[in-house]
C-alpha cells in the first residue's frame, strides 16, 4: 500500500476507438474497472498539505479544485472499496460530480503534489467512477426536504451555477423556481458542450432529481422580455441572475457578413437540436465543406469534432497564440496547471480522419473572400509573438506571409463578451460579491465572473446560495422585531 505511486503508472479513462466514435455523437470516454480505479486511488500520497483541493486563484490561474473537493479523503475510501462512503464524501462539496467528472479540465491534477516528480493522480477519472457507480447502484435518490421556510427564490438561468444555487437553497428549505429561456434546462451543459463530451441524458437525469426534490423549472421564459426584473422582485423574496456570459465576440473584419460565416455557439446549438430530432439548417451542416474554425480554444475544438462528425471535407483551426510546449515551461511552476500541448479528443479525431492536426498557430484573419455574397475563402497573415522583459506580449505580422485558405464554412469561436452589458440590458447592475444595486437581486456564475468553467459555476452557485440564505434570515429577523 505504501509508495504505490512509485509502482503504478497513471491511467485515465480509456477512450472509444477514434474511427468508431466519429460515426456518432455518443460519449467518447469509457469506464475503467473498479480494480483499476482503486489502484489509481492508491497512487494518492495523502499529503499533509494537499494542494489539489486548495481551489484558489493565483492571478487568473486556478490552483486546485475550486469547490474544495476532499480528494485525498475520497481516494482513501476508494482504496478501501468503500464506494458508498466515497460517494457521500464527494457530494459534500460537489453538487454535480457527474458533470465535472466528465468535462472538468481538472485544475486539481495540475496541483497534485505527485505531479512535481511523476504523473499526477487521475483525480477526475476517480471522481467520475465514484458518481457513475453511485447512480448505477441506486444510491442517488431524491432527498426530501423536511421543513420549508416559506421564503421564495427565483433563479434566472439553468446552467450549472443556477442549478447548484437551486440545489443548495432548496435543501435549505426555500421554495425555488428556475426560469430558463431555452426549451430545456442545463445552460451550456445542454446547449454548448457537445454530447460526445457530456451525454445529455446525464444532464436530464440530474434535472429530474432536482424537480423530484421540489425545485420548479419553467422553460421558455425570457426574463427581460416575457417578465421584468421588477415583476420578479415583487413575486419572489430573492432573485438570482445566473444567466451566463454567452454573447460571443464577433470578427469585425472585411467580408464577415458573408453567408457561410457562422458563430460557433449557433452552430453547436443547432447540432444539439439535430440530436433532439429537429432538422439541421443547411447553413449549419459542414458535410463536404472546407471548414475553417477561427479560435484556438475549447469551443473551437468542439466545433472541429462536430464538423468531423458531419462529414466535412477538411477542417483547419486558426489559433492566435503559438503552440504550447511538450514540457511544463519555467514560467509555469507547480502548482500552476502545466498547460502543455495535448492531443484532445477533437484533434485525435482529425488526425485519424484527415491524417492532420487541424491546429495552426499565430494566424491573423485579415479578410473573408466571397463570391455572390457566399464565403469562398479567407486571407490570413502569419504572426510573430514577442514577450518583453515585463512579460507583456506583442504580436507582429511576418512580411510576405499572406496566405489564402479555401473555405465554404467559417465558424467564429474567438471568445465571449463580458456579461455586464447583457445584465444591464435586462435591468441588473452588479455591485460586489454576488450583490446588485437592488437588495434582493443577486448575480452568480459566468454572469458574474465572465465565461469560465463548470466547476467555478458550481462554486458560484453554492456561494450565492449562502448569500441569499443570510439575506432571507436577515429579513426574518426584521419581521420578528417589527411584529
Ligand atoms: C462550447 C463550450 C464548451 C465548454 N466546455 C467546457 C468544458 O468542457 N468544461 C468546463 O468546465 N467548462 C466548459 N465550458 C464553460 C462552461 O460551460 C460554463 O463556464 C458554464 O456553463 C457556466 O455556467 P452558468 O450557469 O454560469 O451559465 P450557462 O451555462 O451559460 O447558463 C446560463 C443560462 O441562462 C439562460 N439565460 C440567459 N439569459 C436569460 C434570460 N434573460 N432569461 C432566462 N434565461 C436566461 C441561458 O439560456 C442559459 O441556459 C464550455 C463553454 C462552451 C461555450
Ligand atoms: S471538480 Fe474538477 S477540479 Fe475539482 S476534483 Fe473534480 S476534476 Fe478536479
């Protein structure tokens, strides 16, 4: 048992064969055997000061698990084959481990002490196994709320932040109603993250549980259009805006109004609607098309994987930054994420289907070329990145590096706007720490932090719930003293 980390190699969840999985939209990650997961948990050193669960920011960087999962503790329970104990310990800090166990980028692993000298513990794979096993064994059942407080809370938005806040407040005994403008709950878990990363039945299963526990969910309600913030403030004792930060940045270059230039979120959402049996509009169908994805991030990668499944003739992804290194850079010491070059699912698929990594680096898109208003190509320039001694980066175009890529479909995935303007448009003005200028209106999740991660959204949901609960308790005290 001692020093298992010296004997056992890291093993994460196996993946389906690439040439098989590109034919469907089912999840690409599979399960490990219980025995293999137990061995992986045995690699945990049970450090005196575990950094994996610190969960804070150094600058903009997340160190460890933002929801402070008790990782060494559930690892130990798994080594003892106490899967039920591990499940209960996991649920103390994480409302939705079935989401994070599938799609969290696992900052915990970047901060794992073993990672200083060896490969880190496969924390995310262990987490997913614990929760999947709990569902399979029937341990995850609706928890009855024994006593209701009588207070009512409206939550606008049903992404992970809204759902986590709803779960917490409902268990505290408050009456919770979620208002969601989409036709189905889940936020980006439902419309955004593709099915091959996170099966939508996994999202629906959790939504059904919350409803069975008493959370009311009203879909198809666009707050600010169908109902005003003032009306909600009158109807409910507290209102939380967990509306995300989904407004995408636009290209703003010549020709970007051509038909065939689409926003990544519209494209991914259309693909999800197709999974639900709706017809896919031809503009969102990459079949036989030469596809360019502008933006080197995860949203871009999800577009690559979707275009491959639709049967694109070719897919190229433009990144603004240089390629990452194979090894952790000197500027990224532990416990920062190593941020090395990895071949994520979409890139492995591109290599298998087209024999090419779709990623190109240091590319600036200058002009979209069109014929009769339809995109036919894109003109780019190769850039050079120079970092000055203060760490400030500048980009310069390399002379005579202009290149034209043929394109029938261009997907724009260059990031998201800050959420403030969208909130103001609805009538919400943020102040600080989850509060707004109106005393019973709160903000959480991407709507507060900007586009982030599911694990941060869960943390925000949990923290705003605490804030709302103490606000309602103050109201209770005021009522008592005035009566
Ligand atoms: C393509 C893509 C892939 C991603 N992949 C990952 C990943 O692999 N791992 C990871 O950790 N993170 C990932 N993220 C980020 C992650 O999904 C978000 O950080 C997270 O979902 C934010 O949660 P949220 O609840 O704050 O907001 P959202 O999930 O954006 O939910 C907000 C909800 O509010 C609703 N809403 C907005 N305005 C109104 C209104 N006026 N009235 C009613 N409802 C409204 C929206 O319809 C939406 O359902 C990804 C993001 C994208 C775009
Ligand atoms: S939620 Fe993410 S950061 Fe936290 S333990 Fe799980 S994989 Fe790691």
